[in-house]
């Protein structure tokens, strides 16, 4: 091969690999199965389920980014865990470039998340104020069959058709710091509220929390680089 052609080919290859590494080019992308639910009386949609390992791994495989651990519990249709708020921003950029939706994907705000999670009710949980056995994945107080995360949509959806808005994994939001009058309920061993303006809100509680911690109003707050085996997310989108 002539020397100039070798240099040209090498630089083109480097350019292509660079684009792939930042998510601008997808190698073999299969359209992700993210179902968006129109939330009545609002101007936004929310993903029907938490984003799964199956979906998130497409991003990882296409961009060679950090592959979150499943803690040995399984991947596929379980919610992706061990991801930070900052990790999610990279996924969202890639998804919007790859799928080119009419309205870009994003994280929901805390207020949007609560509106959708409530199913239109003002009660403690989307199903009412009473503890309802086997309606969500939390610790022993939920009396469900799971000891860790559960595959998404393992329980009955709320009135809007959203699954797992109570329990399974804490869900990151776009809201920073103390935002409105939700009761602050950090997870076990969590941060103090000092410096809350530098933190992001998570909602919904998780598989390791008591049922009192998966209320619609409950929340935790952590820094943008924090990863944990009870942290996941779902997506929002303007209508």
C-alpha cells in the first residue's frame, strides 16, 4: 500500500473510532424499546418502566463507556443500577443522537415525577393510604417475592400505566437540591442535607427500603457522580 494512502486510511479510522467513543456513531444499534406514557393534564411523557440493563447495555456497547455492575443479580430486564446522574447524561446524549426523537429525552423534574407517580391521587402511595401487600418491591415490609431488584413491570402499574414508581430502585431526577415541600428521606447511610444545593434528587425508594420510604413524597439526594446498587432512572420527554 502506498505510504500516503496508509496515512489517510489510518487517520480516517482514528476519526471514526473517536466518534464511536463519544457516542456520535453507533456500530450495530437496535432501536431501544422505550415506551413513553402520556401523563394526563401535563405537557410531558414518562417512560413506562425504569430503564433496563438491556437498553443501557446498547449504549455501553456502542460507545465503550463504563459498564455498570449488576451486582450478580442479572441484567436483561432488570433496571440498570450502579449508575450516577452524570452517567445518565451521557446515555441521554447518545440516545437523542441515535434515535433523533421529535422531542429529546431527558430526566424528569421532581415535580413531574411526583405528578406521574401519584397516578392522579394525593394519597401516600399511588394505590391509596393503606399499606397494600405485594404491590411493590421493597424490603420485607412489602411482602413481595424479591430480595433484590426485580425485572421491570413485575407489579401492577399505577393509574397512568407506569410501573415501579414505588420501590425497586431510586430514580434520578433533573432537580437539584431542595426544590419543594417533599419530605426528605435519604436512603440508609445517606448524606446529610448540608450542601443540598450541590445534590440531585432521587425519587421512589428501592428494594432495600421499608415501605414507609417508598411513598410518593419520599426522596433522597446525592451528588452527580454517586453510584449505588439501588440507583436507577426513567426518562421524560416533552409532548
